[in-house]
C-alpha cells in the first residue's frame, strides 16, 4: 500500500506517503559471488517518495559467502543481524555477528561481512542517503519469492564502474592499509 494521507495534524503541515511491504512484496535480487544469496529492497525513493532518502532492506548470505571489503564515502550504514552467525571486519577489527548484533558504520570505514556459520545469515541494512539498492539491482538478477537459488554467477565485468556510479568509495591503493 502506498499513498498520501490528506489529513494533517494541526500545525504540522501535510503528511508524507505510506508504503506497507508484506513478506514477498519487496524488490528482490540474487547476488553474484562472493556473497551469493539474495537482497530484498524494502524501502527506497523509487518505491515511495521520501523527504530524507534512505535505502532499507535485508541481505541473506549462504554458508561460506561473504560481502567483500568496501567503504561508502558519502553514506552511513546500519546493519542488524536477524539470524545466523558470522563475522564483521570493520577497519581490520573482527566482530561477532549473531542475532541481535547491530553495527553503525560511518563514512569511509572499510568493512566486510562473512558467513562462518552452518546456515544462512540474514541482516537488515539501512543506508543514508540511499543508493545501495541501485548497486544491488545493477549487479544482481531479479529474484521471485520462493524460487530456488541459481548456481553461483560472476559479478558483471563493469562492477568497478557500477561501484563508482553508486555508493562505494574508491578502493585504497594499498588494500592492507586502512
């Protein structure tokens, strides 16, 4: 459901839009190696008008998969682990990921997420301002709720260009110096 509510609270002006997303209604994409798994884009400006643009969704990574090290030079990110186990590495420091773990990752902080558990790990992600959803769409494949996972597939050949055009900082000249 999306729409404007013409009712306004006295003294507060007009009301913003509403979008309710039920299970299976998010935009969903299979992700390439090394993460594999899937991404759901629940809220983003192309889904509902926003005064302060955010991207919000979930990511599921199967055992052995990982989100490679990266940083966002214009964005702040929040990760909240819903299920599964793994490890977050932020600026070289290792942190346990388990249900209830939460991470605030400021601009230009190098980070990666690794599934070290026996089952899938799922977390929510929030990025401000938005743009991560564009990256997921451009590197992924459309996913329909309930369909089986595809065989692992490669990232597009122009992934570095896609990163530059979305929300990623340039990789460091020396990836071992943070």
